[in-house]
C-alpha cells in the first residue's frame, strides 16, 4: 500500500479507524487495527494524501486524492521524480463509512495533491482542504471552490502549496480557521463561513 499518509479515527468508536496510503488507497479497521480491509480499490486514484471523517455524522468521510508529501521533491527535482503516480483526481466522499464513494472536484483538483482535510465538527458537509492548488472549501459536501484573495498568498515558485488547515475547536461557530502556506506562513480567518473569507 505504500506510505500511510493519513489517519482518521472514528469520533466515538475507538475500534474503527480509517487510513489513507500513498498508492494503496483507503483502508478501514473495525476491530482496533487487528484486521484491515481496502475501501477504494475501484476508485480512479489510489494516491490518498488526506483523510477526514465527520464528527456530527461519522459515516461521512472525505479522501483527498494526490499525495502532498512528494510535492516539494517533484518541484525541486522534476527530472528525478515520477510524481504522476502520486497525483490526484479530486475528492472522494463517502456517506456510509467508506463502503461506497462519489467523486468530486475533478475539474478543479485533477493533477493536484492533498496535504490535509478539516471537517466542521457541527456540519459534515462543510470542509476545507490544504492542497497543491491552494486552500479549497466545500459548504455542501460535493462542490469545492478555491479560496483566493482576502489576504491569502498566491502560489508561486516559493509558495508552492497550502500545506495544512485546521478548524479552531474553541470557536463554536466554526468561523475560525488556520491555514499554512509553504513558504509564506500561517493565515487565520474569523469569518470562514462567509462567501469570501478574509
């Protein structure tokens, strides 16, 4: 399966854990990691860069395809790497714990890679993704948009990706979000639910 790139524990059932791997897709255990079964062998990409489950609805699971860990290497050494096998085709979403999947955001994220996914604790249809295209967001679980402007840096030769994102758990509104950009620092918004966060 390659490297384990992401681990997503079930919020209330300690025996259920999901993992994502660099070229082996997504996996799930229901017995505390004694046995595992593959979940995404029939999906268009087996390169999983990020994985996250909903808190209010743990059956909702997002898998960001494309492994962000190889982004810097393939950027600095394009002739010495084979990044194509690690690139993604968008976001996979499951509403039944990983038994079945639907594919989203291919036009926006084809050929991109994920570093992290963050799901709103109160609304599993709302999530953010840190990707090689920048910071992306969904408000309905299916349609994803790139967040630009509002103070976020444009990607460049020096700022190669949005490499991390978290939703502040101490803010019950879910409006406080932190995003890290590789080569540019950490950005904070307190109006993450607005149409154009700042």
